[in-house]
């Protein structure tokens, strides 16, 4: 369901939009005043520096040895050249002022759009207090949060049974959950990472039992998007005595559950390395050249509903769509009950496309963003080998075709009645919508929808039905 607008919040959104346009106009005015002192060169030089920085970064990532150092040198020289050019022209301080005004304009614009967009709130259902709650806890998860927040003792005081994982050996968490159900558990919960959460969530969904998420992992993406407290995981246990239910979707990849994301391509290949966990950065830098410069026949062949996604270097499939299209920081999911998969495809063929992504962001042709109910990855054009997959961060290899699907409303999640709530997102930055907001008009329907401009499921992506010609 979508909450109604608070008139005061909407009024504040109008004010923020007007301030954003004022700050943007101020930045433009500074540039116009500098026309005689190199204002045009200010803009051109800044854009050129950004493009060269992106191209140099791509070159350093896609090569090894001397070529990598050349790419890094291009980045340093591009940034230094912009700074030196501004200083030499005597427009360093005005340029800094213009950049500051533009940054303020962007921040105000996003805040205004965030306030104006109605927030989707997942429907809640009354929940009975569980009689026999079984909680599986990983003592090593999140750097030892189970011990630090005294989760075992607190859970037992609330009447829950706690199964503490033995971290010295591999444990079948799903089997533990199924045994607990067989012995009469009427609620399953996990204090651990998102991968462990997904395995136990699948058992809870299979038996239509409520599931309790305790935010004791490292990043806790699932807990964040459920609106739980990530700073104090012990507050999640309040749901045992004062809780309500959410009905959320559960993703599957070749029958295996996931709560956040499934990655294919470059990232999935990197996490396969045994050295990755101990030296993430070094392992990634060593593997990236082979992945970015791979023969086109080695790239992914995929389909999202009816939309073809061939030739991608990386593909991210998520349980519901993320708010952003940044390949490094996908953002947040404003809802987990839309019944769709979020899909983000990344293709960078050279420095020019890297620069396009830096300049155009989500509008760059190297990024494809859409939603779908099914994603099928058949592998690469020249072999039928198992496909590298990262499921909620866990490295796997699965036989093709790998099919990602969504199970709408499959999971009954028990959450505390009093919880922080999921952070609101601003969605894509649309200056036309911002202008309408500044004039006191309502946002267009597409801009007001949660998730912003995500394509509708069912192959409505512009390239649907044809092969990727880029």
C-alpha cells in the first residue's frame, strides 16, 4: 500500500525543489559571469577531465603491468590538469563555488523528490506470539555481533530456543531448520548473513511458518530493506513479544533461494577465487583484465522475460528492484512485495563507454535496467560449461540454463511493531519532475511510483524482442 501525502511534507518538498532550482541557477550564473574569463573552458575542461578519468580508470582495470600504470597516470594527470587549468586562469575560487552550488542543487533536488514521492509501505498483518521459536545463530557473523549484543541470552529469556552454529566445521543450515520444524517449531529465525538467512527462509516458506530476521550480519541488506534496526540487532527480538507480519517475495536461482541478489559475469567470476575472501582488492585487480577484455563470444547470453540481454560483462538480478542504477552501489529496495526481479546489465567495451557511464550514469547505453518475472542465463556463446554465480555473495557454479524467478508473497516475515523503517529513496533525478514540483504541481505518475523509472515487467525494455546490437 502507498501512504497518503502529508500536506506539510509536500509543502516542504515544494520548498526544497525551489531551493534546488535556485542553487542550480546560481551555479549557471557563476559560469555565465566567467564566460569572459574562461567559463566555457571551465565546463569543457571539467567534462573532459571527468571523461579522461573514467577512461583511465577503465584502462587501469582492464590491463596489467605497464598499461595499468599508464591508465593510473592518465587519471592523475586528468585531475591535476583540471585543477591547474582553473588555477592558471584565475578562476579557481569561482569554479569551486560553482561546483559547490551544483552539489547543493543535486542534494536539494534529491531530497525534494524523496519527500514528494509517496512512500510505499508493505501491508502488515496481525501476528500471534510464537509458542516455540527456534533461532539459528552464527557467532562469527558480523564480526561477532551475536556475542557483542548478548543475543543468545536475550533470546532465551524471551522463550526462544537457540541453535548456535559450530564455526569449526561446515553445517547444513537448511537441515537444521527442517529438523526444528519436524520437532514442532512454529517460527524460524536467523542471526547471520544474508546467505544463511535465505536458506532458512526457504524452509520457513515451504512450511508456511513465520520467519524472524536478526540483523547480525555484516551488511544486512535484507534487514535494512525490511526496516529493521541494523545498529542494534537485539531490537529485532522484540518481534517475539510485540510483532506483526509482512508478506514478502522470495527469489530463486535454479531452485536455490536468495533474499538479495544473484550476480553473473565479472563479479561472480572474481568471487570464485579461493584468494578472494583474504585479499578482495588484489584478487579483483588480477582477474578484471581477463574479464573486461574477454572475447565477445565469452560474454553472457541472457533473457529477462522477452528482453534479450546478450553480450553483458556482468548481470545483477535482485529480489525486487533497487532504487539506483549504479553498478557498484545498487542502493536500496523501497519494496519487497512487488512480485518482480530487478535486472541490471553492464557492458563496457572500452574507454569511450566507461566515459559515457561516468557522464551519463543510468542513461548510458552500457547500462541496461529493467524488471522481469523471470531471467534465464544460458551461458556464453562458445561453450556450455557451468556458469559462475554469486548468490547473496556466496560463490557457486550452476549448470545452464540458470533460471532466476520470483515467488510473490512467499515469505511471512515477523518484524517488531516499533522499528526504524526502511530509508526512503529519491529515485532517479528528473529535472522536469523537479520543475513541476517547484511550481506546486503533483509529480507525474511514473516519477511518483516507488522505484521511479524502472521498466515494467513483461519485456517493455526498448530493446525487447531483439538481440543486443551494441
